[in-house]
C-alpha cells in the first residue's frame, strides 16, 4: 500500500516537473522568446502621445488579427488551431491595458461648474447605478463595474464641462481611484472637484489633504488644505476632529 502511494506521489511530481499537458495544445509551436518580433522603434523625437497612440493601434491590430484567426478556424473546422487561437485570445484579454496620459482623462483646473444640464444628470445617475451595483452585497466589490462608473463620470466631464455635475463626478471618480489605491490620480480628481466648484458640497479638500498627508507625506501642503477644509467644508464630526488634530500636529512640526 505504501509503495502504491509513493508511486502515485512520484507520478504527480514528475507531471509537475515535466509539465503534463493535453494533446495538440500547440506547445511545440509557441514562439521562442529569442525569436519574438523585434520592438517597433518610434522615430526620434516622438512625443508621449504619439507613442501611446501607436500602442493603442498595435493593441487593436493584434486583437483583431487573433479574432480573425478564430473566425477562420471556426469556418474551416480546424479545431486544433482554433484551440490555439482561442487560448491566445483569452490570454490577451487578461493583459492589463492602461490609459497613460492622465491629463487627457482629468481636464485642467480652469473648468467652472455651471447650469443644470439634463443629459449630464442622466450620465451622473448612470454612473451612480454602476457604482452601487459594484457593492450590492457589501462584502465583495465588482471592480469592473467600478471602472464602468469611472468611465461614465469621465464621459460626463468630457461632454458637459460646464454643467453643475462636474464637481460631483470628479469627487466620485476620486473615491473610485482611491479604492484602487491610485492615490495620485484620486488626489487630482479631488482637487478638481473644489477647483471647478469652490462651493462644492463634497469634502473634497479634506480628502485631498488626507492623501497629501497620509499617503504622500507632503505635510506642508496637507496643512494648508486641511485648514481650507475646516474653513470652507461641511465636514462630518469624525472628519472635523481628524482635521483639527492634524492641523495642530502639523503646525507644531512646522
């Protein structure tokens, strides 16, 4: 009995070390790392936006090419290559893709919240619905729905930069970015909320000061923004007590 158990364990170890795989997986046809296509070299002096635009084009071309292979092999009935193409497409979908130009996502400080615009209101409500659905059970967060909400807030700001909802959208976007621990981007959104509407009902200055203080250790800047928050914002009891405490502590350290 012991010998059988030992034999089974050895078989499992061999499978792990050697790599057990199914038939016709295409393992022999994987492109060796040394033979993969060389990187495309951009022309000298290419701007960041030029490079990012080219990356976006390449991403789409790669995905479209694999999808075309999937469609072709489905049509021709080549199940072996269809399996390879689907596997590559599945892996491609898991690769993270970033929006690298933050400034293109978050406009500058010169916008001003203005009148009520019905379409902006509808976009804001759509974004809120996505955000609420992301936290339906209160324990787990559907982060894809949060990203969809973030897209909606950004769409609102882009399409209706003079509406009365831009500060609300910026504040909610900041909270979403803070959830993902993208503190630098969250800070930018919070700053825009009170820059676009100095009378915003949201504690955007407090949230900005907290990131400057706790996350980025930019204490001198945080002190000034805490003071502004205490002066201009309707903070909760906890927020007010925390801000007052940090103002005292940071003033002493200064």
